[in-house]
C-alpha cells in the first residue's frame, strides 16, 4: 500500500485521467450539440430554398403547359398545368410552415403567393377561353403582356428570397465548420494530455508489476504450503471418519451379543412363569392367591425388560445402518427427480389419504447424484411431513424445486405442528427429538438425512415455528462428483 502513497501514485494518475476524460466528454457533448444545431439550421435553410425553387418551377411548368395548349390545342399539354394547379397550394403551405415565426420571410412569401395567385388566374382564364373555343380571347389575354410581367415579378421575388436564404446558409455552414474545427482541436489536446498520463501510468504500473511479481512469488509459496497442509488435514479427517465408522460398526456388534443373551434369558423367565402357572393349576395345596402379586410384579418386570431390549435393538440397528451407509460408496447417476419423488409419494399415498393429507409435487429439476442416498433423504422428509400433522387442520405437503446457477434447490414444505426454533439444530443430532413424543421414532432419521446431504456436497436448512408447519430446503450441486475428482 506504500506504493500508492508515494509520488503521484497510480491513484493520482487515474484521477487525472478521469478529469481529462470528463473534460473531453463534456466538451465533446457541447460541441457535438452545437454542430448538430448548426447542421439542423443548414438543413432547414436548404429545405426552405428547395421549396422556394419548387414553387418557381411549378409556376413555369403551368405556363409551359398553357402555351403548348394554346399553340396546339392538344389537351395533353394541360397535364403539367393540372399538376401545378394541384401542387402549388401544398408547396406554399409547406413553405409557410418551414418559415415559422420568421416575419421578414413570411412577408416575402405572402407577396410571392399574391403574384403566384395572379399568374395562375391569368393562366386559368386563357385555358378556359381556349377550351370554350374562343381562341381570339385567349390570345388577346396573352398579348396584354400581363402574364409576362407577373412571371418577371415572380422570378425577382424568388431570386430575392433565394439570395437571402443563401446568405443565411453560408453563415450557418461556416458556423458548423468552425464548431467541427474546435471539436478536432479539443480531441488533439485531449489526446496529447492522455498520452502524457499514459506514459506516467506505464512507468508507475511497471514499478507496481515488479512489486506484484515479488508478492506473487511469496503467495505461490504460501499456497503450496497451504495446499499441503489442507491435503494432510483432509487425509487425517477422512481416516478419522473411517475409523469412527468402523468403531461404530464393531461397538454395535459387541452390544448386540449381550442384548441377545438378555432377550434369551427373558424368554426363559417367561417359560418359567408358564411352568409356575401349570404347577399351581395342578397342585391344589398351593395358594394361588398368594402367588398373584408376585406374578403381577414378574409380568411387569418381564414386559419392561422386553420393551427396553426392543428399543435397544432398534438403536443398535440404527447405528449399524448409519455405519453401513457411511462405508457405502456413492455412485452418481442422472436422476429424474419428478419420477423419483413421485414414487416416494405413491408409497405413502395410502397413509396420507387416511390422515387427510394432500401431497403436491411441482416441477423438479433433474439431478446427477447417488440414487439410494437421495431416495432416503426425500423418503425421510416426506414421511416426517405426513407423520407430524396438526390435527387442527387438513394436512398439506408441497415439494418444489428450482435451479440456481450450478446448484439445484428442493423444498419440502408442510403445514404440520411445526418445530420450536430452539430445536432447529437439535433435531439433526443423533437420538435427539423435538416436541411431544407421541409418534414412534428413535431420533435417527434427520441425523441420517443431514449426513447424507453433506456427503452429496449439499446443505440442508430448516424454517419453522410451533404451529406454523416446517420448510426443509435442500441444496445440491447439479452434478455430484467424488471427493477425489474435486481435488480433495
């Protein structure tokens, strides 16, 4: 960081370059707008000149058509005359619009319009006389030289207007050209200033790159050491995890042996109890009433031992299942989640129907992952959603999904009894449960779900509150790969 605070520094050069560019941009915008305004004025002046010339041309075409008709009596010469009669009012109206609020030229146009109207009236009278067959009248009108004088006045008026417009056009063209020259000068000056900043920047960046290369070499050395450390820690963690799985497997087997003995001795106690019942029934000398309290206590003890051993057997089976799952090798394959979740929902459809629960499945994006693990995850979540209903309302379970970049998100939402926010982490721990224990379970399912989701490179999150239902959000990579392929 000392590099930036010494001398002008790269930051100062960047600020200077920014200021220069700001000046260039603002100046260019101003000059561009001025050039555009002048160009618009030039175009407007040209349009006015063209329209004045068009009016003069239309009058001449009308006069030409009139002369041809008078000399030849051929009606085809009236075509230019007819076109001029139709187009002249339009051309004059357009010119009035172009001149806008220019009082001097509007006055000149008004005079021109009067001359044109008089000329067109003179042409019309000769044409109508010729059409009616009164050739003498037509030529007498022509011989008066009224038409020639009107045409001369029109020529003079249009020339005066064109001269005025031409002077204005020259002035506007010069202004536009001057604006362009200033724009070029601004660009040249700006280019020279930027070249100076660029040279200073190159020198500054060269020093910075030299310092950066040194820092990069140090960082590469640090990264190499860090990668080796991460690889060692990952290997240790993998070995510890495998050792823990083997330990759980062995301990589960060792626990099952004495449990089997206890279950066997419990069966023996039940058999002895049966023998006592038979002996009392055969031997009338024995007091059956005195034995009843003992038999009741013995039955309760045997029942307690059997229920405890059954629970212990389920817990040991769960530990064995977790150990086997941890040792199982995942196999990635492309899964149609629509079909996979649909089959799970079908398997619980009868139970859901009995509980009055409706299960809906939205559009679920496909996933490349381990089929067995994914099935177990969704089976557990859907089974819990149906199991932990709120009796106060009909059950609703919705399963939806969406893609976010390289990840796929699935959500299992229900309107059941909900989970206390204080237990959101607790329920993912082994043998831990939340809420009233009125539903059969050992507190293993969600722990297995979280372990499976993590093994598949994903995460699981919970949103819930008491009486508000629960939302489990699962996030998986679109394509699961083994840890070795990920560089772990």
